[in-house]
């Protein structure tokens, strides 16, 4: 049987990508409420594009006079028209949360591996770091993508790199990507002479962000999580206060995965948590350590226990909406 080389690919998008602009707006609104009322219930969705941003959702908070227009203009520009439709949280949802139950049903996945110092898959880290490298010099809308493949003796080679950035010429992208390759000592497979580069493959471009496309909160779930080879529970994070377990329990699942990886000196750890709305205890709490399955022990996995353990009622969320919620030095990563 012919051996097939295992390829692994991940992408990253810059903070000026339209979906990421929406994530940041939603989380900035959340932070504005939490900075005044740590017990605020917030579930904000943002849709933006072509000169307008629509902010909708539910907020129950003692914080008054939160200026949504100022938040949107700070993140997306002063020429954006803001339309808002905010109501209070449904009392039927609130009655289950008020007694300490989960704000919704759902499955949350945590993951950690020993491939990188960030404890994330290598392809995820490389695509993100390349995006950050370009964005630091050219803070515009942009995407990167890196494909790596495994050698028979454990080597890892870079097969291809894709980079598309607004207001950055092909020549400048080639210079920056080459610098990145050298700095990170990325090498092609011995059977190829060089890494395959696709730089602005559709041509140089100058219209990006909300001028070129629409965005929506929670549309970059794989980028926000662990890359395409790791399953996710399905819930988005941005705009949601920590009573929503699809955010807080996902952070706790990462914390547990990191803890178990270090405790067992493991190669790879998966964590699965599952909840029912209005019910405090998880219906599933599973950890898989290098293929061995155990029940998680030693953690308070109720919503309030998670909030207390990670101090999640602080206004800390806007930075999570820029480059992913894991591997960027947040408390649940350490």
C-alpha cells in the first residue's frame, strides 16, 4: 500500500477582517458592561458591512449610558452608521441562570498538545504568527494559511504558504514571508527546492474590511479554537458573558487540558464537557490523555465554579477576539 504524506493546514485572519471586527465589537460591548457591572448578562451579536453595523442581542445590566456608537467607531471607523436593537434577557432563560445553572445546553472541547510552546498545533501557531508578523507592519484586512507535512522519521516540513493582505504589494509580501521563513527556520521537504508561495494570488487589493465584505460575530470558530484538525463543540464565544458555558466552559476545558498535559507529561490531551440549560453540574466531564480516557476530577465545573476559578467577570474579552482564544497567554492558557 502506498504511504500517503499527512498534510496539516490552518489559517489565520487579521483583526481588520470583517468577521473579526464584529467579534471585537461584540466583546468590547461586553467589556463595557462588565467594567461597571460584573454581574451583567450580555449576549451581543454584530453584523457589519458596507457602511453599516447592526448590533442586536440581550443585555441585563445596571450599567447605564454605554455608548455603542463610540465602541463601533473606535473599532471599525467613524464613517460607520450604527443600528442597534438591544433588549433584556428572556426571563425564562434568566430563571435557570439565576439559580446557578448553565445559560444553555452545549458541548465544549478543550485541547492541548506538546508541539509548540503555546501548546497548540504547529500549523495553527505558524499561520497565526505569520499573520501577526505582517499585520504589525501593515495593519489591514488580511489572511494567512500554512500547510505542513510530516516526514517518515518525525520531521515536519512546510509545504506551502498563502498570504493575502490589503494594501500590501506582492513584492512586499514576498519580502515579509521570506523574513518569516528565515526567522522561524522553516524548510521545504528534501524532495522540493522551495516552499510553495501564494501571495495575493488573486492580485494586489486595496478594498478590505467592511468596505469590501460583510462580517458576523462567531463566524471564525475554527480560527478562534484549535484549527481544523481538532473538533469543536460548536458554540461561538464573542459577545457572551461567562454565564454562557459555551464560552466559560470552553475556557475551563482548555485550562484542564493544559493542566493534564503538564501533570502527565503527555503528548496530547482532549477534554469534553457537556451541559444542560438551567443545570449546574456537567452531564459529561471527560479527559483523554494520549488516547486513555478518564473522568475529570478535582475541579468545580459548575458555571459559578468556573467563573470563580478563572475570574471571568472582569472586562478581559476584547483581546480574545483578535487572534484566537487560546495560545495567546490568557489565564486559561497558563
